C-alpha cells in the first residue's frame, strides 16, 4: 500500500522552520478571525498570499476542477474534499491542501481585487461544522502541505492525482483573478500506451508538458533524484480555426496546457511549431502546428510517485465530448 509519505517527508528536505512558526503546510484548523489575502512577488509574477496571522506570506492556490461545483449548480462536490480515497490516503482539503478558512468577511490587502474576494460554505472541511472558505474569482483558496516557509511555491502547476477528478493547481494573478501559470515547457516523452486503464504493450514517443517543477526542485534539494514529470499532451478533433472547442465540463477532464509567455521548446521539439491562443477566460493556451494542446486527467502523477503512478498515455484515441482525442507526435 502506498503510504502518505510525500507530505510528511518532503518538507523535511528543505530548511527547517522555527518551532514558533507554523509550517505553511500545517493541517487546517478552525479559524479564529477574518482571513486577510494580500499580494506578493514570486518567480511567476504577482500572486495572492495569506496576508496576516500565523500563515502570513504563505502561498495560496486554486484547483481547476473545483469549478465543477459551480458548473453543476452545487450538485457535484468540490474536487478537493475530506475524502481519503486518493493516492495518499489523506484528506485533500485538510492535510494535502489545507483550505483557507475565515471567521468573518475576508479582508482584501493592498493590490487585491476586493470584488473577487468572497466565501463559500463548506461542510466537508471540518465534518459536522459549517465553515467559510475564502474564494477568489469564484474558486476556493488553499495552502499546500508541501510548502514550508512563506514564498515557497511547490504547489504551482501541478496535475494532481489526489483530487477527484484530477485537476491542475495554480497560483492566482491578483488583478483579474486569472490563473498564474508560468512558462510551459514542451518536450518529448516516451511512455507506455494504455486503453481503458490497461496497458497495450505499446510505447510511443509523444509531446509532453513538464509538471510539478517546484515540487521536483524541493525533492532534488533534499538529495533525491526526481525531475519534473512530463504529462502527455493531446489535440481535440472539434477544435477549428485555432480556437478551442473544449470549454466548461470538457476542460475539467482535459486541462488546457496554459502558459504565461511564449512556450519553451525542449530537445527535439520545433519551437516554430509552438504558439498560443487566448481562451475565453483570458488565459493563454499552448498550440502545436496551430492545434490547441490539452492534458488528460487520468495521466496525473507526481515526482516520487512515478513507481506507483508511472507516466503513461491514457487519452490517445479516446472519444469524448463529441470528438476524438489524439496524442501528438513530435
């Protein structure tokens, strides 16, 4: 059985935190006052952070598939819940990604768009106790269990196998509430092909996007060799004219490959084939030969977990959302 070792061991790989200062990844506890959200500079640009209290300066993140709750008018649960039915056997919203809770109206610090700062009532974070979780632009905010000190950003740009459905974690641009994605790196990856969750015995070399770079850096700093994992990328047959036809629920299962600037080409990838389009929400999606690129939620894995959840190609040839999904040959 895979034990919940990643969150409990990885923080020890970085500089120790003073006993008087809680780790940014400490499990969630009941709030004792209003939460403050502020702005800080990071390697990804200006991002939201916690603005006061014991977690002041700690990064906050949103999960793309939490949007299912709104898309289904509350019928679908949040993708990060108290369920322990995940790869780590630990609660997503209290241990893996501690929810940012508030007792009272959250406070907008300097640079924060107060009109985007709201709350949502959750009954699954502290079961039996309704609590208010802070939201920004409609998405709930979380810390992450692998961040230690303020300014750490190990949860950024992560296709997480512990959520249901698996989704992308990003920090947030404070001005408009858009996802702060960083620069996408497109490279080659050779991986086994799966169909309906079963290996076909065939391997293929396809285009992929680097994931969990911050986490892999933390792991490497601890002396453990584990680089970023590469998520295979796909095209969708319904995309026409350099526009994405995968919106709403489709994007919950097929995450657009996003970038904050021109994508970077790894070895073997023709940089002239890479480009971007703007999606309706203002984010920029990477294209290859004019075709928008996506990740498939069932391909999710993390550094250190590849022996249990190896990089694999699960979405090639899948018929879903009215069209055909294909892996991309370099």
